[in-house]
């Protein structure tokens, strides 16, 4: 083996934490309010401030979207690993199981 190990419980917890952080960050008042560019007092400064705020808003939206996506994918990976572990556990359990015999084994 290559030493890789995945813990579905930890992956799921990390996914939920990322989702919670994204929701918490999206609720920050700093993302809802912006300075009014026209109050900058200078036309060039007002234009630059408006552009900066627009770019900042877009960047924050992309980061929050990425955090939500990462959280969802971590949770999905946790579910898939847990299901695979259960399937392997069931399959390994069948290896040493005795074959049914007698009337019960007739189906």
C-alpha cells in the first residue's frame, strides 16, 4: 500500500466545518456594506473605489462559493468512503462464512 488513509468521520466533519465557515462568512456585515464611491470627493478616486469594491465583492463571492463547494465535496467523499468501507467489511465477512447446508441452504 502507499500509506494513504481516509477517515470518513474526519472528512465529514471537515466538510461540515467548511460549509459552516462559508455560511458564517457570507453573513458578515462587511460583505453587505460598502462605502459610497461618490463620497470619495474626487472623480478618479470615486471611480477607482467603485472598481475596487466591485472586484472585492466578486472575489468574496468566488471564495465563498469555493468554500461551499469544497465542504460539499468533502462530505460527499466521506459518504463514499464510508459506503466503500461498509461494502469491503461485508465482502470480507463473507469470505470465511460457511456455506449453508441442509434444508436452510435450499433457499
